């Protein structure tokens, strides 16, 4: 990832996190999701990153990415990425609107 793209990603990510913060914080707290796990969920759900892209962005191995995803799925009691994303979107969107967010 070149420096311009990385800077744009950082700015976009900061804006997104700011607008989603109350809802995502609530989700993370409710399901005991770590900060790193939250970051990985956002990279998947919002940016559509592959495990390899997440590994590069977070400076971790693909195996570690897979472990984080498996941990989140276990915490939420889901067995598929579709169910995980559905639960995440439903929760965050309902909370965002409840908090007056404009996502």
C-alpha cells in the first residue's frame, strides 16, 4: 500500500470509527470483542479486505487474522461469516440510529 493510499485509508477509517464509535463500542463491550478484533471486523465489513490484506494492514500474519476471526465467531456463537456480518450490521445500524448517527 503506497503512502497516499495509506493516509487516505487512515483518514477514512478515523471518520468511520468516529461515526460508528458508540454503536461499535457497545457491540464490542456486549460481546467482549477486543480492539484488534473490532479493527479486523471493520476491515472486513467496511472495506472488504481479504485475510492477506488485513494481515498486511495490521502487520500480523494471516494465521493470526484467522485466529482473531475464529475468536469473534466463537464469542458471538456463529459459524459463518455471513451470519457474523449480519449480526454486526444489524446491531451497529440499530444502535447508530438509536444514538442519532448518520451512517
